[in-house]
């Protein structure tokens, strides 16, 4: 695979890709930490993990990289 193949496929520069992919990664790390705290202290961060997943899904869908969720998928609570 050429170094720029993925960037060409998604239509982004290196900097744009770093910002988008990095923001997804930071969101997932923070949500993961909140889930770990929630595991020990269930009264904290009750909806943080599922809210982060829904937000990331919406961001990805809005960029046209995936199909929007079905009504059944939107009803499912993580």
C-alpha cells in the first residue's frame, strides 16, 4: 500500500486526517477512562460511554464514510 493511498481514498491531506483521526482517538480514550471510573463508581459517568459512541457515529455518518443508522439501531442503548 502506498503511503498516501488511504489519504486519497478519504480525500484528506495528512494534516486533515491527523486532526479527524486524532479527535476520534482522544474521544475514545476519554470515554474509555470514564467507563473504567463508572465500573468502580456506578453513580459517575452513567451515560458518558454511550454518548461518546453515538457522537462518534454521528460524526462519521455526517462525513459520508458510512451508512446512517437504522431506527432500530438508534433505539439500542449501549
